[in-house]
C-alpha cells in the first residue's frame, strides 16, 4: 500500500520556520491520517502492528495507536534490517521514483499504478506468488475460518 500525501495548505507561501510545522504534506498529522484511512480497509488480523524508523513524521504515533489499535514499534537508529520488507519495497520503488524525485509531482493515480505493478510482481519470498495473490489467499482464509460449520 502506498500513501499519497498531497501538499499541505500554505506550502511555499512564506519563509520556512526552523522546527516549525511541516508544510510539505509530510507532517505527522497527514501521515497519521493517511495510514489510519488506508489500513482501515484491512481485516483486523492483517493490521496488528507497524514498524517504523525514527522519522519525525511518526510524531503522532500515540494517536495513530488510539485511532487504529495498531501496536507501533520503532527500529533502532541506523538499523534498516529491522524493517526488511519495507527496505526491499523502497528499493523496488526506486525503479519508478529514483532517489531525489520530487514525489509531489506524482498524483494518487500514478501511485495507484505503481502499487498495482508491484503487487502483481511475483516475489521469491512468497514462493513466487504475487503480493496480491498472497493477500487474496489470506483474505479468503479469514472468510473460511470465520464461517460456522453445520456438522
């Protein structure tokens, strides 16, 4: 799942203030709201935890936990291996958005197309299933396990 963070109102309207509010669309409130809105569509057993790095964009982690019930963990500084699947995904995203790309120039539709491309790409770690196939299997398994038997 990729989250689109549009520019926040007031971006570029004046001189930035050191340690002032983020006006790029990447502020903690925008990230919190985007995560909460996006993962809410997943069944509870697929949204149990979130592991994040030490970025300031997660300053609203306590409120995100309250809003979503997610257990939120933070990696140790300079320890990307603690978020392996995220780091792998970042590498895949670099094929579409090279380092230094101004992501504000890409809209939600373009992110959706990249999401689709990545989710329909087979992965060795999934036994050569695509992420979409693996998620579909988990969702179907949840429905089957949730059905009462008549025997």
